[in-house]
C-alpha cells in the first residue's frame, strides 16, 4: 500500500479538519483583548490582533512554508526554531528542531524563549495553539489559500519581522514573474493525484487546484465533491486527463504505475507519455516558491 508522505500532511484531508477546528472552535477560546499599543501591531489570518512591544528577535516557525517565507523576507537570522520538515532554505536545517508540525515539543519551544511563534492553519493543530497561549507565548496564524494569499502572507511576515521593504520587493518580483505566464489554448486537461491507494485527486478549491489553473491547465477533478476526492479505477478512466501529475514524495515511477494500473493504457496521458512527478516541497507548500511551481507546471503543460 502506498503511504501518503507526512511531509505534505497539510495537502491532505486531515489538514482540512484541523483548519475547521481552528475556525469553529477558536472563538470559544478567545482571551481578553490586549491593548492596541506597541511597536508591532498586526492582524493575523484569524483576524486577531498581535501586539509586540519590540521587533521579534527570536521566532519559531511551525510549518515549512512559513520557514521559507520568513527567510524570503529577510528574517532568517531571527528564526531560532523550526520543525523537522523545514528543509528549505538549507540554512534552516541548522536551527533548533522543535518537533514536527502536529506534535511540537512544548518544552523545547519554551526553552528557546521565542518572542513569537508562527503557525499555519493547515498543518498545525488547535491544541498546539492553545498550549502556546497557556504559556503566554504570542502566536501569529497564517492561512494562505491561493497565490494572492501567499503574497499577503509574505507582506504580513515582512511587517511582523520589521522587513516590509524586502517583502514588498519580493512580492512585486513574484507578481511580475506571474504576469509573464501566457495562457494556453487549448488548456490541457490535468489530473493531480496525492495518493494512489486510495486514488485521491486534487480538488478544484484546493491550493494545488489553483496552481493547475494558474499554470494554464483545466483540473479534471474540479467538479468532484470534497477537497481531495477519492476515485475508483473506472472513475479515473472516465476523466481521461491529458496530463497526470504526482508528487515525487510518493516514491513512485512510471513503470510502477503501468504495472499497478494496466488499464491506464486507455488514458491519453499514458499513451502520450505525459505522466510527471513534481517536487512535493515546491508544489505543496504555500510559500514563496509557489510561483516557481506555477512556472514549472506551465512549462510541462505547454510542451504539446
């Protein structure tokens, strides 16, 4: 049975459940409002105000995309702790490991004396948020749902870390790169799978679904119910995509897919040798490399 890699946990249905927990249960845990004074005054993805009296010099990131974003806006030296999945940029691997996204070690977090901990609504748990609150550690919540959301997150982290000019230049550069992507006509029909046992596709409302659209493709699973709908073997044949994408962290090969799904010989994607394995870290992290993901996919799709 093919295992869904834990590194990309926030690209799975479990992550959606955690996000709902944040949204549905957090209001019952709201603390008394802090005074709106201080050097840093910013509103996070939950629309809660974070007020800091000084520039945060000790930051812990609890999500790989957040770590990438902090480095991208010039705040890498302020990062003191990361998860074991935070492998980019390479310098991040030299920081203190505080555990994984779902179960960070609170004792290690506290020992690092952070000025703020930055979390993601998709990947981190509500319980972690509450534990940090209980020990009076400021928390900033991110939740980029699309490419514009990533840009907003970068600007927010620029404000939080006192690097707004760098963040603004980065966002301007990323938007210029996006503007250079030309529409494809016709738009290839694309299916992206995040698991093969069971067969799980990327739905239209997901972050990955938006990447497919931005790169010039049509997501054949766009109308299917759920964020990551499960397909049966016949249903996949009915979709008959021009291109099939899979994250490379599934450890698959084209030959393995041909052996496990011999019926795929009927698919246009297999007949035209258009099955591709994409970098899971780049594609599944809603961070600054998202434009790279769109551009790489655009190059794949425009080949025919």
